[in-house]
């Protein structure tokens, strides 16, 4: 069971940020395992266990990030990540263009939510085409977001605005990719086992959006280039 992170978790991340080299990490590897990796895995397993049980028809899998950066991308001489995350998703060879649930912890704060790392242009074209077919239906679909304060829409926007069919859908219509995200500074809630309950509750709220996004790839190609 997840019992919470600790102030030592945050201390380790800050120390690693300022001492990001092999000699320091090897001397402090026990801190990494105890204060960072173990609680992150525990949190991910608890959240995944509940979500997988509630939505077994989705066939979700669970992943936890490694602390080691990809050696091919280490250009600044810093071989370790100062953050970690877990994800809940469907198996996919192209995970960056598939909607995923995530939780991420950094020295500065934590985030969780649902979204794409980078949606394909054709996926977004299908998304806009679906809105065009029935913008009122999409307005009703996103209405629950206006009644809550946990998640906000995030994602890069097109520099040249596209003509959305209605003002209420314009914020979605003009995204290159998107996520529904909660951002929070590190604090007492991070140290509580109740963090798992909050994330599970958030994922349940977001599940209808996951169901909407995951079906976009099966829509007909509108032949639109972005």
C-alpha cells in the first residue's frame, strides 16, 4: 500500500539536480530506492490496480519511468532524470501518439491527468472533423469540465487560428495536441496515502474523455493536412 512520499523524496530530487553524475548517484543509490523509486512504484501499483479492476475491458498496462536517461540523448553530461512518472495506457508501439493517464513528480511539483505526449496531425484532423459533424454534441460532452476545478485543458496551439464552428469549442479546436492536466506544488498532500485516492478519483472523472480520444484513430481520414 502506498503510504505517501516524504520530505526526503524532495530532498533527493534537489540533491540529484545539483549532483547529476555517476559517482554521486552511486553513493546515494540507497536514498533513490528508498525515498523515490519505492514510493513511486507503490503509488503506481495501487492506482493501476484499482483502475484496471474498474475498467478491465480496456486492457490497460502500467509503466514506471527509469531514473536513467537515454544515453543517446545525454548531451548535457547529466545521465539521470530528476523526475519520475508512471503511466496507465493501452499497449502501443507509438505511445507518444496514444492517450495515456499519467502522474509525474519533479523537484518543483507534481502533475497528473490524461493526454497525448504528441498527437499525430491526422488524429487532430479527425478530432476537428468529428466536432464539425456535431459541435453541439461536443459542447455537451465537455460541459462537465466547466463544473470542476481539478483539470484544465493544456497543449500547444496553432499559430494560425483555425475557424472553429462555435466559440465554446474553439479552445479545443485550435490545439496541435492536448491534455487535461492538474498541476500542484509539492506539499503535505504528497506525503499522504490519500494522494492515491485523489488520483484514482481524477482518472475516473477523465475516463469518458479517454474513451472519446482512443476512438479517434478509427474515424475516417478527413484528408486534411495540418
